[in-house]
C-alpha cells in the first residue's frame, strides 16, 4: 500500500484491532500470537551500493501494510523521479513486493523479475523487522549478524560512511569512506538534471593527506575497541568524528 493516506488508514486499523482484542476473552494457548501489534522497521545488509529499509505494520498477527525505502551507496534515498533513469523498475518493484508481503503475511515472497538485488535486500530487511515483532524472540544477542551501513550528518563538503560487520555480537570488520562533491571542468560542484549535487567517494583526489591514513587507522581501532568511540586521528579530526558517528548509527541499525 502506498500513498499519503496510508499512515492514517493503518493507524485506524491498528486501533480497531486493539479494541477488538481488548473486548475479547483471553485466547486459548493454541491461539497464542506470534507477533506483537505495532510498527516494526529494520534494514538489510549494507552493500557498496546501499541497503533497503522495510517498515511493517502488524495487527492481529497479520502484516496489514508494508513500506519499502532503498538507499544508495552514499546513504541517499533512492527517490523514484530521480532514480527512474537509472532503474525504471524501482517503484514498481517496491510496490509489488509490498503487496506480496501483505498478501502472504511473510518476508519470504517471490522476487520481482528484473530486480533480484532489490528483492534480496527487501526480503532481508523484512525478515529482521518480523524478528523484532516476535512475541517470543529467540536468543539473547544484542545485534543481528551481518554488515550494516551507517551515515553521519551530511554537509556541503561531504559526510562519513561506515560499514560495520558483526558476528555473534562482535565487530569483525569495519570499512570507512567519505563522500566529496564531484567537480566540473571549471572546478564548480557538478549537478544532475534536477540541479542536485553529484557526489563521489573520496579517493586520491582528496586534498588532505592524513585522511587516507586515518581511514584505515580508525577502522582498525574500532575493531580492536569493539566499538565506534576511539581516539580521533591527528590531522583528520573532522573525518574521525564523522566516521565514529556513522559507525554508531550502523550499530544502532543492527540492534535486534
């Protein structure tokens, strides 16, 4: 279900289900619920080209609505009008997968033909959202296993990106990047057809030498410390802080 009225419609549905449950006798044990009523959101594994976020609205043990968003490798929302030229099927894929999850009541739905990568990311995110909705959640771990992408606050000069890999509640790897604006032949910030600034990952063109050493050192320090808060790298304090914020947000996204 998509559209501006969806939140109101789902809120009314959740309220009605809640009233119905309140007014009924206690369910027999064999009818015990699997999922809690409410709104549950989770993300897929983060990849170099981004991740998916799925929000499930659950009432009466059913998925009554699903909402999908996808983000690119810079952590920017893939907006349909802007992304259409690159991937015309994106909007249709999202709408179809939303409908399939609502109809089937599960994350395990058929992939959308022509969008297998998107389908895999959406299914993974929806599976984690349902895990968060379980009445009885298995295990006592703090984090999901996987690789999670975090994005720092954005500015006109760029922002930090972090991919944090977790296994059995331990950080096993960290990858850090930073965005920088693309420049045209005159050295001005390049823009697309809608006048949005174009971004790239910082590479050898980055004008500040300590940045490159800091990117590796901060990632190694996070793995050693098993957390995002580490000493800033001398000469790259701003980048260090952005990476720590991005890694913190990646860990927050990974929470069960």
